[in-house]
């Protein structure tokens, strides 16, 4: 489901979006997530390095918010019921 489709669905059900946050440049895909098997154990040095790299890249992308939606694998939409 794309963010645009979700926003439309929220409006159709009397909810209004409050915020959209994008997450996980590398950590989610490399964790196995929804797309593949896990490449690194959760406690391995490689996994910790990937998580730190993911956080650093995300901070850089956050400087230019439109870039986040192109590089991040997951999003979080916060919405509230319309008044």
C-alpha cells in the first residue's frame, strides 16, 4: 500500500493524517523483514554496524524530507478521527 493510497483511505473513513515518518534504509531489508531471509544475527557485530549505518543515513535523509520516501522501506502514519 502506498502512502498516497493510505492517505486517501484515511480520508474516506473520516480520519485525518497527523504525520508521516519514514524509517529503515538498510536495517529492515537486511533483517529479513518481509522480503528475504535474515542475513546477519541480531547480536552480531555486523548487525550492530548495519543499525548504526542505517541511523546515520536516515539522519542525513531527514535533512531533505522528500528523499526519505524514496530510500526508506517502512513508514508510520499517525492519524486521528476527524471532528
